[in-house]
């Protein structure tokens, strides 16, 4: 199976990794709250914050994807990339 890859700038890479590290920390914190039998509402608030952080990660990655990969492919006449983007957006909006 052939998989696509993308070269990322150091800035983009660091930004995405930093976001993922924060999300990972939030998830570990939520797990700890469950293990310590924290109150449901407190866990839900932290879970909501983690969801918002994942959404922010997705927005940043999507914006970078459109500005680089999608724009390049459209310039190169690869119209199937638009179909791929539409399918991706539909999955993100479920």
C-alpha cells in the first residue's frame, strides 16, 4: 500500500507536536481524575477542554493542508485532491 507523506517545516512540526503534547497531558489528567473518583461534572469540564484542544489541532492541521498540499495539487491539475478534501471535511463534521 502506498501512503502519502508530507514534509513539514520545523515551525509547523513544533506547533503540532506542542499541541499534541498538551492534549496528551490533558488526557492523562482526565484519566487521573477518573482513577481518583473525581466528581462527574469536573471530569466532563476537563473532557470538554480536551475536545476543544483536539478541534484546535484539527483546524491548524487542516489549514496547513489546504495552504500547502491542496493548493499545490490544484495548481498541478490534480482535481481528485478536492474530492479528497471534501471527503475529509465530511468526516470531520460528523
